[in-house]
C-alpha cells in the first residue's frame, strides 16, 4: 500500500490549512522545505497515521486563539483516510520514519545514550518477532511483579502468627503429625524435668512396702512338746503352784529359783535338797530343753508383735504415704501410675485381726509349753482374710518397681539433658501443630498456592527469555555486521562492537561500544565523569547522525516486510560531512527501490537534486512545502532541476567546465568564484552564514571564531581568492570591474584554488 496524496492537514503546527496541489505521489517523492515550513510536523502526522496515537498530532496543535481542532485527510491505495476528534478512520502500520523523533527515541538524545534509548533500540533490532517475545517477557515480568505483591501480602499476614524471626519457608514445609499433641506433652515434661534436674537427681526413688507376715515357725512352735519332761514332774509343779497360789507367775518364779540351786542347798532356807523328789521334779521340768522351748515361744510372740504390731503397721502406713507424695512429684516427669491402697481400711484391720488371733494361740502355748496348741478355725479365717492384704501389697510393690524403672530413666535423662536443645525441639513441635491449625492452615495454603503460581511464572519467563535470547543474539550479531558495513560505506572513522543485550534493570536493553582506532569506548551517560572518553566526546555531530541513519537502514535491511514499507526520511543528511552525501543519496535510491514508496524531506535543494538525479525518471516526483500568504504552508509542485541549476550547481559546473574546456567570457567565470564559495559555506554549515552576507562577511565570521571554526585553516586562502574575485563584481568594485584586464592563466589558478576548497558537488 502507498500514500497517494496529502489531501489536507488542518491546525497542526504551520499546517493550518495545508493541501497538496498537483498530481498524486509517485514511488519516489522528494519534498523540499525551508526550515520551519512543516517537515517535522508532516512526519508527526505520518507517525500518528502509522501508530494510531493521536498524541503525535495533538502535541503539535497550531498555537493560535482562532485555530480549531487538528484534522487530516490522506489518500491511500484503498481510498481516503481521515483523522478527526483524536482518531484515525484507519491506520497504516507499514510506515518506517527516520527523523529526529526516531533518533531521540532509539539512538541518542543530544550527547547521551540513555537506558531508554538502548531499550527502544533493542526493539528496533529484534523486529516484530523479537518484540513479541520481549512483550511476552515484559508481561511475565508484570505478572511476576503482581504475583510477588500477592505473595508478600499473604506471607506478611502469615508471618504475624509466627514467633519473631521465624523462618516462613521452613514453617510452610512442616508436614502434619497425627501424634503431635502427645509429642508436645512428652517434650514439655522432658523440658520441665530438665529445668528441675538438680531436684530430680536428689529426689529419692519409691520404696517397696514391707508386707507384714506371721512368723514362719508359728504352727511348728505351737505343736512342739518335750519328750524328756515327764508328766509327773509337770503334775508336781502344777500342784505346787496351785498350793501356794502362785498363779501365772508361779512357773516363772520356780524356774528362776531352780537356777539359784548350788551344791544342793536351797537358796531360800539353805537346807540340803539332795534326794528330794519335788526338787528333782523341778530340775527335770526346768531343763535346758524346756528353757529353750519357752524362749522360742517368747520369741514367737515378739516376732508376731514386730511384724503385725501397731508400730509395724504405722511404719507401713508411713512408707505408703511417702511413696504417694513421691509419686505425685515423679508424675510430673515420668510415666508413674501407682495405685495407693487405703492403709487403715484395706490393711490395718485385717493385720490386727491376724495378730490378735496369732497372739492368743501363742499365749496359750506359753501357758502350757508342753502342750500342743492347735491353730484352730479362727487362725484359718484370719489368714484367709489377710491374703487379700498380701495380694494388695504385692501388686503395690510391683507398681513401685515399674515406677522406679521410669524414675531411674528420668534421672539418667536429667543427667544428660540440654535445656536449650529441648526448648528448640519443643518450639519445633509447637510450630508443626500451629502450621496445621484450622485457622492457620488456610493462610499457609494460600502462600503455597501463590508461591507455586509465581514459580510457574518464573519458569515461563525463563522459557520466554531463552526464546528471546536465542532470537536477539542472532539479530544483534547480524545488526552489528550490517551497521558496520553501512558505517564503512559512509567512510566513518568508527564502528560499533561488543553488541549484546542485558537484563540489568529488569527489562531487556541493548548495549554496544564505539570502536575507534581499535579501542572500544563505552557509551557512557549523563553521570560519566568529565575526562572519560564516551559517546558524547568521541563522536562528532555528523558521526552521531551517521550512526543513527545506519541503525535505521539496518532495521530496513532486516525487515522481512521491507518490500511493503513506506519509508520516510526527514533530512537524513543533516549535520553530516559533504563526503557522505553521495553515499547517502545512493542508499536512499537503493532502499527506495526495495520498499513500496520513498518520501524524502529536506531543506537542502542540492542534496535533493543529487538524489533526484539517481532515481528512475518515470517514478520520481518533487514537491515543496511553500510559504502561503498568511505564513502557513501548502504543498505544491517543485522543479528541482531549475532550483539547483540556477544556483550553486550551475556555477560549480561552469568553473569545472572552464578548467577542462576553457571559456569565451572570462569575466563571467571570475564572477562565479565568489558565489560558489558563498554557496559552499552556506551548504556545508547550515544556519551559520545568512543569505544576505557575502564572502567577505563569511571570512570575517570565520576569523572571529578564535580559530575553532573548521574553515579557519583555509582563512588565508579564502582571503586571497576573495581579494581577487571581488574586483569583478560591481557591488564591491563599482565602475572598475569591466576595465580590469583578465589573464587566463591567472584565472585558471584561482578557479583551481576555489575548487580545491569546495571539492565535488
């Protein structure tokens, strides 16, 4: 598709009511316009037509109290398109525009290359495919940024429930434990025990209860008799005791008295007792065996009292009570489950009953040592009742044994335990329980889900970056090669090197260095220290323009849709050296032939004439943005050949022809020297030398530059040529020019010196 005609542009800059007069545009279209006539404004209209962004037009709205809203109408191959009320009826994305906006956006702004320039330039380099990939990375960046916000918000909400300094990721990774409550209880017990480790170490274990029991020899002693003690001796003793009314103390009194018999003399009356039957009976009865039996009976009584007496039962009660108190202490730290019996009800009554029954039997035996005392029904009943006590205390002692095992383990553990470690382990268990608490688990699940979403976005971004990197690396390498080829064609004294992309700052950008004399120089930026070589200090204005143009042309070279592009150039030769004009003109012809349509805008008629001369006659068309009576602009036909031939080109051609072929009118040749030098200076240094100043004024300005002007080295030569040529102009030598004789050889010398200064066209 091509642009056929600029039907109208209203209230945009100087294009207040601009229309295109004459035929429609051709394949190659050259627009001449003096500075300030609307070239940049027309490019802004075309850029808005390309992008659909109304800002390119609205920011250039004509500043006038009477100006209406901007509007535009263009004719394209498919019909007319209009811009009205900040919107186009259709757009044409296939327009590529090289102008100050392209340079400022993608290459540099004045003396600096910013991050935005490098970011935009990367998009230029990677093309539509790369832009799509870069957009995918950018969108994923945005999504990750938003997701990070959600993740941080969720984590912050969860973090408030954790102990200060708690690791949230470790907390989220804790798995559920069905036995967590028991583990926490056990760990708290262990922790508390460790806190009281000294007390645990010193605290005694439980004591087994002594189970009261009858003497084992009870029944045997009750049944014991003495075979060598006659019944008659016993009878005599009994009779004597009864006769003297000794009662219970008689036997003991007589037994003791027998012990005092010495030499058969009575201890009471001193009479001889030898042969007395009664005394012999006493001696028989109170023999050593009898004494042993009575002693045995006495011991049996004492043993029974010691085992089942009130003192023994009280001691048992104290043991049980002490164990009960100890068990309550140990239950804090160990698995102690000791059933405490009811001492008074379950033990004492049965024990006392057994004791009383046994003592009654013992007393009966003591009264009749030589008699067999049968245990009887009462003892049997008492023993049967007491068996329950024995079992109760046996079970109790088994419990004491089990408790002491746990106590011993606890003592050992307390000996080796570390409180700090236990506190840490307990805290971990409490965190596990908290992690799966019904109120906290949803917050954890949200964090986990969001983290998984972010991980997927990160993975997607990495894949997108990989695709972009693969594409961008190839395109950047190819671009660097193309740009350097273009720079070489321009005769530039530099190239670019080390082109690459970077993700520093988040979004991808391009970076490169300027290579001068095989020395790489960083681009630098506004913060680059003074004295350090950089883009600002190593490239001239012309070099910067050449670099920008090379970037744009490289973009076209690698554009897969180049054949369908409408290419617009606004003063591409601006600020460049004259030596590059021929190459620039050739490239404009080349790229114009490879694209659908070329629009070239320039304030330099001679450059337009050079380009025009290289284009196919049938496909070229020249127009100019002309001043209208109200100082607005209109677009009309322009005769580039007439404009350029009547000026500098014509005079330059005449001087060159004179040197080759000579000339009849030498004074006409002499009079062309000064206009050629004036035109050269105005052309090479736009805006420095006004049109109403002559060569003498130009020389004065160069001299006043204090030696910094590029033409200062030629100052002496310019002065000499000016002194020679001004004699032949009526305005500087009135009345005398025609009278001055001309020497052909001398004139040839000055013409050669003139052309040596201005060079080719």
